[in-house]
C-alpha cells in the first residue's frame, strides 16, 4: 500500500499511488452498479404489450358474434391460442356430410306402429348426417350429428312412422357448451307421403379469463323424408347450417 504521512495539524496525507488505486476501485464500483441497474425492468416496460388487452379481446369476439368482424380481429385472437381455439371461424360455413341411407330390419317399435294402422309389411331405412365446424386455427371445434330411421308400407309406399330420431354434439374443445335443443321434432305428415326430422341445437361459446361466455349459436340439421308425390318413400334430403 502507498505511503501515508501526517502533515502539520494532524491531517492524513495519502500518496499519489494510493489515490490512483482508490480511483480505479471507485470506477469499477460504478461500472458494476450500473450493470446491475441495467438489468432492472423499467416500470413502463413491465407489462407485455404484445398481448391484447381484455377489452380488445371482448371487442373482437363481439364483432365476430355480430358478423361485423375483420381479418384483424381473427389475427388478434390468434395471439392467445387458448382463446382462439374456443372461437368458431366466421369464414367457415360448416361442412355437411351425409352418409348413404341403407335398409335396416324393422324394430319391435316399428312393427308395433305398423300393426296399429293395419299395415301388413313394412320396410325401414336409416340415414346419418353431421356438420363439422372449425375454430380460427382450422381445427375441428365440434361435430353436430343426427341419425334418422323411418319406415313405410311396402304395398302403398306410405310412411308408417319415424322410428328413431336422435342428435348429439361431440365436444372438441373445453369452451363449447351444448345447452339444449331449440328444435327437436320428427314425424309423418297427415298425407303419409312424407315426413321430417329437424334438430336445432343451442351451443354456447366461452373463453377463459375475464371474458367468460360471449355468444350462443343455433346450428341445425333438417332431414326431409319421402316425397310429396308418394312414389319414393326411400327418398331423403338433408339441409343444415352451422350458424357459427
């Protein structure tokens, strides 16, 4: 260590060498302190500005539910995958698939219905349809399924009954809630030449956080059976709408 001497009056006098060394220590201390300070996140940058706010998410969802959305709304919701995967794609009308109808043996219920009307012999068929809806990432968000069985008099071709008319929704994501049937109807018209099977579901969409559930849609599948002319009870036609 550099020499230290006392001057007159008792004042400590430090050599120039020691002063130089103390100066370097002070400088190093300042550099380290500055480095530590530099690692701190300023208050203005502590929030992640890359993620949309709750208000922005709600606005985008509201516009999608009202049909006034834009591509920027979809891009915003894609930033948070947990939200985007619970949002039906407004660009996707839903894909309807109908399987070929096939003949099936009459059930005990169908035979009983035919017997009560004096029908001696009946023929029955089954037909299955479903609509698939996608989220904004292109993944399946749900599948809405309907199955119909109907029977007719083998000699007159008049319908005897709709033997089975069921529907259900496959849940593909946690944010999709089936809350019941708005329409659940099936039957044979009074002319007996035609019948129907209609299902309209109530589907609620929810996302997490402060937004919660934001809209309810009503997809439907309508199945028309037979013909008004009565010459082809085997005939069937299906219409549908994903309705979001």
